[in-house]
C-alpha cells in the first residue's frame, strides 16, 4: 500500500514545528527517523494532512555533559549509541543495548528520541531508559518539562507526550563509583523483536548491592520495573542464592497476557532464565 497524500514541512525550530502542528488543528505528524511513522503511513494507520520534519532542528541534536547529567539530543541516531565516546562512557547501558536493535540500516537512520516516543513495549531503548533512571525533556507551547522515565511510559505506544509536544532531549545521570550494568534479550533471530529482554543497572559497595534497577521488556504493555526482584537483591552479594530469589520474585512483578503462540507462563519462565544470565554477567563501568 501507499500512504495517502499529505503536505510536507521541514521545521527550522521547535517553535516553528509546534506552530505548524497547531495550525493544522492537530492533523499533523512529526517525523524524526521515520522508521515508525513511514510504515504506519504506508499501512494507512495514520493519514495526516501535514508531516513536520524535525531533522534540521539544532536543539534536537548534540551530545554533551552537563554537570551530573549526560544530555543526548532526541535526534541522535541509534548507531551513535555504539560509536559516540560520551555515550560509551556516561551511558554505557545504551551502548550495550544498541547492537540488539534491528539491523544496521535501521540503526543508521532511527533516532533515540523516536524510539522512546514511539514506546513499543518490545523495544530495547525504553527499557534501558527506565533502568538507568533517565529523565525525558519535553517541549510544549507553554514551556519545557522533564519527566522521569518511570512516569513517561504510560501504556502500549502511549507516553507522557501530549499531542503537539516534542521530545527534545534525554538526560542520563552519570555513573557513580561501583556501578555495574547488564543487558541481554532472547529473540528467535538476531534483529527480531525480543521475546523477552532485560536491562540492569546496579551499584556495588564491597560486593554488596546498594542500589538495584531492573527493567524488563516485551513482558507487558510498557517497560516493566521488576521491583520485587530488586528488593530480593538489595543488601546482598550477587550469588546463586540471591539470583534464585530474584528469579522467584518475578512472579510478583510480571503478569504478561496469554498469546496463542507464546503462553504467559513461558514468557515468565524465559524472563527468569534471562535475568539469571544478566545478573551473572554484570560489567563494571565506574
């Protein structure tokens, strides 16, 4: 199928983009990397009167260290999470997850902001954003606000971004001493959507867990914090006993829906196996 006809505008600023959106009475769509918007247009899941291209807006680009935060512009490409030295150093969990995202052609064009705004519950980057306690900077006609990742993802393909607003930047707390990370997923083939995935960030002091953050994806309608599993590991050494307790605690954290081809109990089982694998292979980053 082909998309319906629409007007096209390349915005030079966020203000201009939002003005165009408002003048179209909301019958518009923002374009960043295009790997979500363009297929939906081709399938006629969307039929906007206007497409507003955000790719040339300067404030949506750039990667910089701002005090205790790493700022990543929303138009940053997936591949930059692999190649950029600042992301490698200060947001290593994004770097660890990026090679699992689709295929090189998509990573070269897709944007981090687009992935987060799209909020696919089977995507890697939203789960990473939750695990590392990212804050998302959203621009609106009335100002700018920052929303913690835990509050940003509301439902399947639904976020805290209101119609007409724009995700401007991603803010990541810089690593602290003793910080470790882990990432892995189970998929039928490399590049396929994950059947289940896990992003973990923790702080270890003298081998004891003093802070633990576990985010699972492809197990619900949004990235899922495994709060009970986190509690099971807090204040303990990560060993066979504590990992087993965390795996068992996932029963309280997960309630996936049944799928005829992938029953809920199987997804929980795979989540337990994957969590054990990730916790056993945590990497020191600070």
